C-alpha cells in the first residue's frame, strides 16, 4: 500500500489532538489514568488541562513563553504539560531528581515564566531559584503538602481565572515543546519542536507501524521527563483513547512486577538496564506478565544475549528501536510479528534514512556509516546553539553522528556514536559489538568498552567490567580476553580488562556514561 503522510490543519494545538479529541470521540467517562489506587477519566483530565491553561493565561502567560515541568510521574505532570501547551506556551520537562547546579543551568537556559515542581525537586529547585532572575516565586506551582511558600497546585488550579483568560490560538508550525538531548557530548540542549511533530510520529509510528489500540493499558519504567516515556506512556495511549498507569516511585523490579500483576497492562516501556534488573530479581518477586502483549526497549543498545534471556524467562516480545530528542521519538524499530533480536528493526514509513562515509558518500549495504535521517518530526533547531544546529540539523536532515549498518534484509544495526568507535589496528571497532560478546560470559553482570592508548600510543579496546559475584578470581582477565577472541576478530577483543565493584555510572536517561568511564580508566 502506498504511504500517505498524515496531514494537520494550519490552526492546530497538539493538546487538542492528544486530550480533547477523546471528549469529542465520546470517551469522557473512560479511564485515562490509574494512579495510587484511583482512576481518572478523560473528562477529568480535559477539565484539569483546561484549568491549567486558563490559569496560566490569567496569571500573565503570553504566547510562546516558556513553562518548565519538573515533576515525578503523577497526574499533575499530565495536567501541567498539556495545559501549558493548550495555553500557547512552549513547555519542556526535566528530571525531578537533579542537584541544584543542574537546576541553575536549566533555569538560566530555559528562562521560564512559570514552573511546576513537586516534593522531589522542591528543595534543590528553590536554592537554584534564589540565584536567578527567571520565574518568580509566585509562578512556581508546587504539587506537595509543604509548598515552601509557593502556590499549591490544588489551590492554584481551583482559582477563578480572570475574565477573557482563554488559551492563545496556535498554529501547527508554532513551537510547542523543547526536548532536551541526553548531554553525551556536552551540556544538554533543547531541541525545538512544533505542534504537529509529536502527532506526526504518533500517526506513522504508534498507530500505523506498531498498532496501538484503544484497549491498550500502558506502564513505563523510564520516567515521564524522558521524551521516550512521555511518548509511549502518555501521548501514544491518549492518541488512541487507551489508559496509562502512573506512579511516583523509582521503578524497581519488585514495584513493576506488582503493578503489572495488579493493573494487567498490555504495553510496557522499558530500557535494557531495567530489563537486566528484572531478570536478576529473585523468583519470589516475579509475577505473571502474560497480560503484556509487547515491551518497548530503547534509550540504549539492547544486547542480543539480554534479549534472548528475556525471551526465555518471560516470553514477552521486545520491540527494540531507536529515536532521539531531535526526532521526538522512534524512527527505526522492530514491530509485533517482525522482531529480529540484535537489530533495531526497519525504518518506519514516513522517514527517510541514508548512511554516508566521512566524505558524505553513500556506503555500501552492510558497511558502517553515519546516519542521516529525515521526517516531519525533526526539530527545527537547538535553542541558543547556532553552531550545534548547523552541524546536526541540516535542511530537514538530522545528522546525529550515530553509526549504523543495514543488512541485506533491510534490518538496521546500531554500532555506536562516531566518537565512541575505537580504531584498533587501523580498523574501526564498535564497542557495542565487544560488549554484546562479553555479556554472554557467565561471570559478567555489565560492561563498557572504551578506547585506551597503549605504550606505543595506539588505541586498543579496554573493557570495564562488573562481575556478577564481585569476586575477581585469578585468571578471570585472561579468560574474558580469550572468550572474546574466540568469538570476534582478534583485533576487536579487549587488550585489557578493568574490574569495578560498583554499578557503572549512568546519566539521567539511564545510559552508561562512557565519557566518565573513559576519563576514569583510559
């Protein structure tokens, strides 16, 4: 069937697409959110979203002013996020568990007119707020019992707005959301997205490619500040009239098993680190996962060995894919009924992709190249980052620096970031390939491979390994190197192994912090 791109009217607000369309479709009485024993209907969500929108305008919000959301996964996040968008603001979300220094950076970078926070972030956020001119204390709305002198969310949303305080009209090409990059190559920057970008990806990926259903109930381990989870656990279910499960706590395997057993979700959003933790949970903590028809995995590379262990243990299909802040969401993905472990699946119709070498020439199929991606969810630019925008956002093409290859059957394989590749013996080595090999060794819990120079100044692979029993037996380093040499080309095997007893450091998207590990060990 010929691909037909989704179209959106010029006068358009993405909150109408995701929230208020459910009222028009007659789903007002349907449960939209399960939260802490309560059920919240679409009518209640729509009412609270509109209350936020009107109150923001009543308190002086002007079109395209910025609103910062810094909350745990709770209904107020949904009301504030969609309410700001409905009001005509530009909204962005950040991790509610950051230190004060990070909040100082985001306040000075975003320059928000309003902010929504809760008890997780309030103390550190308040210290940062005292040292910035942006966002006065009365414009910080707090969802907590002790608001620290700020307006309470419940009281604020219950105020009667001023006469005429209606949302500002928006157009599909107006800016609506900043999604922050993961900061792997420096301080995180806001990728600027228009109102229609998220509905575009929802139409071509969530609805057409994956097949989200009105009957779906979703749950997520990754938190809502991460655009991956904002998509899979709020936007995607809302777009089809499904139901989401929210919880404020950090996602432990035990909590997720219990919530899945209680609510019987059909779609589960996860990341490889959490998948590994759930596999390591004791038998007594495990619960029946048969209600889940598929589980998303993204955010970091999923080792084939981990995928296969999950299949053996639970049998829930893993939909592995890759997206980015620049593209909003996933653009290459496996799909129900077409899953190839070890690959990222196929290109989602609606997107174009090509692989090029360092000179911009197309690479042969099967060879590794830099990915160029084009689609109608591509960010327009990075805010206040002109040179970065020129480098990575080129006339509709997203040029991330990520390295891929495409096999003869059209499946895509992620080989790592360009600056993560190791040139050993004059040949590029993907650290992911070496890591996937080492993860198959029975003694390895997790590992990261980086480049390190030898005595001659030549770069060779160094494996940083956490052992399962934290006991370093004699000969284990030689055993791991020999294990890799027996399964990989010899130049790809690690030349050294560094053992650490603590879990490998990760950023707030739960990706291994390669830069930090390289600085510490290489």
